[in-house]
C-alpha cells in the first residue's frame, strides 16, 4: 500500500483554533462528522493552541488567522515546534498573495478563505494531511513570485512609475496628469499594480511594495 493510501486509511486528528464560539462549533461539528476526521481539541487563542498541539499531537491544525493574542501566522513556528508532524491550514477573512507567502515561509501548508464552503474546507484538510498544499483560488502565482523574488519583474515600466507615484500619495487623477495619460488609462495602470501585488487598495499596494523592496 502506498504512503498516501496508508494515510488515507487512518483517521486524521485535527486541532481547530477559532476564537468565535459559533463559528468554531459549526466548523468543528462538520469536520468531526466527516468520515476519517476526528477533532481532538479546540482552542480560542494562540497560547491554548500551542498547549493543545503539544498535548494532542494533531495531524492537521486548522488555524484562524486573527486571534485575541496575536497574528496566528507568526505563531505557526510555535505550533510546529509543539507538534512537528502537524500540517497547518490557515483560515482568513481576506486572502492576499503576500499573506499566503508569509504562511508558506512560516511553515504552513495552505491558506483558505473563511467564505469557503464546509466541503471545500474538508477537502483542504484531507489534501494537507496527505502532504499537499492548498491556497484560495488565484493566490498561487503571486505566492510563487514572492518566494522567488520575482514580484517586481512582473511590473511594466509604466506600472513601476505608477507605483512610485502611489507611494507619494497622489490621486489616480494626478497619476494620469503626471504620466501624461487619460484618467481611465491611469486607473487601468493602478488596477494592474494592485492585481500584480495582490493588494486590495492603493495603501496596501504601497505597503507591499515597501516590504518587497520595490521602492528602494
């Protein structure tokens, strides 16, 4: 029997980390009723999750990104130190390639939106338990670009100029005036910059660009 089939034949032990009681109850009940999955513990904070991980040694940790005692992505290393064989799947309300790359760099196995259906979460749990990785649709190219340092190379010269102007805090209209293009064209340049950086706003695009060294 192959390693993957052997793993599929045994129960996946799961630690659920979610601080909202109703959400935790709904997810926990759904996953616990899924064939081959057992929710062995539930925690509502990073500290409790680390303790439970060490005590129960789960196969998979489903981890809410924002918890009362901090950003859970930064705590992935602590969870893996407590349970070295665990695979960590992060749940988040908003997903960007930048956050997904942080998850990978921290040792996580994936990032899924909280808006995903329960059957999608169940499938993701099975995938990461079997050694795979799972990301919300559309994130993987941006993750690879960040991990390989290719984020900046995806921007055209015009988009780089637009990004520099955004860093100055100018409006889209001012971007058009400074670049000598129509407002609609400037708006398209701004939108392309946001899409390529995985940002949801101009401010986030500038923050990502600073972090990636694109404004140096």
